[in-house]
């Protein structure tokens, strides 16, 4: 559980409810039915719940990388997220 990169169409807007609140997991069904060839942009989601966006939509990985850096993410975590497509929200090291 933590964060993950979700491929979305350019300009994708995460679904909201009647009050304008972001719907957790609201992206799953629309993206399931979207032509995979159009999923050319990137958005970071938290996946502790069903998933809500925590970033804008970016057209390139470089733009996403720069945004993460500006948001204060450390380089090691950015590289892990970009390499693996997800990153845990907490890593705890146990003492031997």
C-alpha cells in the first residue's frame, strides 16, 4: 500500500460525486473501458484506499519526475516509484 503510477488518457479527470468530492476508486471502471493505446499520460494515485489521485496528469515521465521533486520527494523514492510503478507509504526496518 502506498502510491502507484496509473496510465491515463491525456487530460483525464478523476470522477467526482454529486458534491464534487473525488470518488475513491472512481477511475477504475472508466480506465478499464478505455482503449489502452490512449493511456499515454501519467498520474500518481494513493492506493491505501481504492485509490484517489495525488498528482495532476502528466504527459511525460520527465514532467512527473520534476513535479515529484518539487513536491519534496527524495530522489531514491522517486527512482523507486518510476522504476517499479509503485512505492510503499512506509518502510520499517526491524532490528536484528
